[in-house]
């Protein structure tokens, strides 16, 4: 197939040849430093025999329109995580693909916008009977004036960020004064609304899903585990450091592993919850759900990632590997899911 891999890039003047050269360098040095996700995807697609064009979008959406017209791909692999460096605008690229009539992988703009708003998506999930933490949300300039009718501790986070931006130990607040202070800090620092949720104490689970409708495959569940001797209970959250800082992870004994034993009954309830959530949020082809499982077996959905990170050696690719998919097969599975969806339509 002729494929285009579309992604956001800070290198505005770069066309296909520059990305091609950069990709070659990064793939050659894979053992030293992992290549950008879009290059990993393009490499995998080539290994699976496709003709691939790299389309990096800087500030100019028209550039994408022109390149696609020229390349005329059978399918676009959407690897865009932002537009002009703004993650909240990631929906624009699939929006454009939609407008221009291209077939593409992954979530539609609606699902990207819906899941990006952690308050609205929780309301939709609750409507479908999924347990989500009680919450209150504040607009950008809204002050915390009254004590919310929620049980402290609360967890305060940016309403529409991801990658654990703004998530630190200080996200957990024990009283009204610290709530007001943290909300104001996040508003100021991130220039966006804020959500404060009831804190759910439990195991941290990530569930990756591939496919659509009745052909949904739920991959082995990943758990972020914390060494109990090196962390206090309130430290057992996926902060920015806990996710991305290798030295910190080492120090605190934090690892992402295939979830330790989960009873069959719990696993089945998790699958059911994820199937319902996937459908409720209009997710497509692939996604990752972040959940917490409390000691008494209750499942709480924290959020859905409509456009999850799919680099080699990270959660979703590791889950796929556990399910028997080599990295190249995993990327091909996403393509297959998209094709099957369009063929059925
Ligand atoms: N209500 C909550 N109770 C307990 N822990 C929470 C809660 N909300 C968030 N957390 C912790 O903070 C982490 C990040 O939260 P969340 O997934 O909502 O943010 P994110 O920045 O979108 O993350 P991602 O990197 O997955 O995009 C969670 O994985 C969890 O460890
Ligand atoms: Mg998350």
C-alpha cells in the first residue's frame, strides 16, 4: 500500500527528504537513543512492505493538503500529537484528513476533543454506568470559592493536558486552602481550566485496546508498580518524574510491568469496562485507558487516551508484544483495523 505518515514537527522548512535523512540517522542509532515515534512507525510500515512518505506538518496545514494530493496515499497513518506545538489542537490534522476525504488511522476529531476534556469525558462515561471519580472543574479564570461537595484528598490536574503535565506530589491536596492554591497555580502555569477529582487509592493499570466494534482486542494489562519500601502511599501516582525520569524511577522502585495476578472475575470486569468506555467515547482503531483498581475490587476509569504513545518499548507496544505481536506486527495491526473499518463502511 501507499501510506503517508503524518506528524507534527518543529522543523518548519523540512520536506520529505530531510525527514527521510533524519529517520535514517535515528533508526541507525536506535540502540543509543530511541527514534521519534513517527520514524519508528514509518520504519515498521516499510518493514511490512509498504511504500511510505513522511509528512511532517509545521505551521502550514496547506502544506499537508499539497503533499497528500501529490502522494495520493491509500491510507494515512496519523501520528500527529499537536499542531504548532499545541496538543489541544491535535484534532486539526485528522479534521483536515476528514475534510479532504482521506482514510486515516486512529481516533476522529470528536474523540480527540472529547477525551482531551477530562470533565466532559467523565460525564459521558458516567452516563454509561462506568465508575469515575467525583470531580469539580474550574474554567481558566474561575476562582475556587466554595468548598466542593467531594471527599478529600482531591487530585488536581490541568483539564486538557496529557503526558502527566502538571502532575506532581502537590497534585494531591488535603484541604480547601491547598485546593484553591493548586487550582490557581495550574490555571496560571498552564493557561487552561482545571479539574479536581476525588483521589482513588489503588493499583495503577493501563489497558490498551486495538480494533473496532465486535473485533476489539484488549491487550494484556500493564501496571505501574511502586516499591512499597521506597514510596509513601501518596507518592504512588504517575507523576511526570514517575513516568519519564529513569533515575527517579530507579530510586523509587517504579516499573511498568504486565499486571501482577488479577482474578479472572476482575479481569473480565476490566475488559467489559474498557469495551463500554471505548464505544462511549467514540475511540477508534487503538487507544489506551488509564484505570485504578481499589483493594475491594472496584474499577475506576481515570482517563482515556485516544492517541496513545506507540513507540517501541513503551506501554502499548509492550502490551502488544506480550500478546505475541512484534513491533512491526503491532503497527500493521493498527493499519489493518483502519482498513477493515473503511471496508465495512
Ligand atoms: N483521581 C485520581 N486519583 C488518584 N490518582 C490519580 C487521579 N487522577 C490522576 N491520578 C494519577 O495521576 C496520573 C496522571 O493522570 P491522568 O492520566 O489523568 O493525566 P495525563 O497527564 O493525561 O496522563 P497521560 O500521561 O496518561 O496522558 C494517573 O496515572 C494517576 O497515577
Ligand atoms: Mg493518563
